[in-house]
C-alpha cells in the first residue's frame, strides 16, 4: 500500500480499498449467496424461480463487471468537479449500498426489480 499511496495518494487508495474491499468484496460474497437462495426459495420470502430464470437474472446483474473498462474511459474523459475517478467511485459505492439495502428492506419484489437492484449493486 505504501507504493500505491505515494503514487496515487492515501485518500484514493483508502477509498478504493473500502469500495472494492467492503462493498464488492465482502458484501458481494455475502449477498451473492443470499440472493441465490432468495431466487430459488418459494413462498413469501423468496421468488421461487426456476434455475434458468435465476441464472438469467444473475447474468444480467453481472453485466457491470464485464464493462469495467468502459467506466475507466468515461471517468478519464468526463471529470466531475475536476476529479476523474473519485466521484465515480463514491457514486458507485453509494449506489451499491442503497441497492443492497433495497433488496433487504423492500417487502415485495418481482424478479425484474430484484435484477435491477442487483445490477446497480454491481456497479
């Protein structure tokens, strides 16, 4: 971390570690397992989806991971407030937290809404 901190600054390294380590590292593993059960479990607490439908939603939810390089090009080309990466990283982190919280708090979800929340949680 010391070499990265000298090169990019300690704030950037800390922010990247928090966003990717906590939100998309621990959180993704924890909620990824829970979402698999949420899709397959029947009844009031699950969607009761067939495996092919839940796989389609999981594939859609993982699209943001496939286009990460596009985010880099966008953040380098269109700075926000003179900053290239910080606003995008903070925005993705906040959107991820709210998306996962929506999956937890919203009482009745359809498969489409759950897929969109998972999509935004993976940004």
